C-alpha cells in the first residue's frame, strides 16, 4: 500500500476494500472504484471504466 501512496495514485480499482485500507486511501485522496462482479478480464474492467461505481464505505 505504501507504493500506491508514494506514487500519488489518485484512483484505485478493486473488488473489495477493508476498513483500515479504505480510510488510509481516502486520507490520501485516492478515489476507490469497484470492479463489477461480472468483470472477467482486465479488458472488461477497462471497457467499463467510465461507468464503475465508487466505493464510499469500507467493506467487510
């Protein structure tokens, strides 16, 4: 995670995010986007990038 913060990442695309990680990313102004359950490949995610939903609360 230090690399993501150190490289000043502004968007991260994930399936889930734990509470601690969520707050660390948000404190460093990283927008967290959710990978859709039906996304099978990286290409699927990239094709839908503009429409990915933002994760606004930590997940269990």
